[in-house]
């Protein structure tokens, strides 16, 4: 299961999802709660840092990456699951 | 930052279609969180 997360509004993310035909949910973390909890709110004046996190089926962190490649990383991870 | 083995912080929110999404929905599955700075920016 992949979840995209940004600090954008639902309308902005809907456009983004439609443009790229994403088949996974884009969470609209407009108050930055999730980003803060996961270390992706590095600069409150900017958008989310490109953090990538893998959570195992027991709800524990398996991997945490501070900067992932925007395009290659999600595809590579999904392929490895 | 988080370290391997840490309990993943619970979260709940809404997706771009307005659906409620929370971490507990995916218990028993591997979940990938992909943060990105702004919808539709390169890099």
C-alpha cells in the first residue's frame, strides 16, 4: 500500500493525481501533523521534505529515508514488496 | 527522523477524494509513505 503525502489541499492533489493517473491515495496533510510526526516538515515555510518511509505489517518503521528520488523511489519500493 | 524498529506514529487524514485514511486501516500490510513538497513540482 502506497500513500502519497503533501501539505496541499484536496483540490490541488486531485489535479496532481489526475495528471499522472496515480492509483493510490494522496493524503492532504494541510495542518502538517503527519509531516511533523514523520520528520518531513523540515521547513515550515516550504512544502514537505522528500521523505520516504516503509512501515512493516506490525506498524513499526522498517526504513526511513530523509531524501528519496521523487520518481524512482516509489516505483522501486512497490516493485520490491 | 525515525529509526527502524520505532513504532510508526499513528495518523489520520483525508485523501484527495475526501476519503478518510488512517494508519490503522492498513494493519497487517506494508505501508509506504511518500512525502512530496508540492503537488506537481519536478525533482
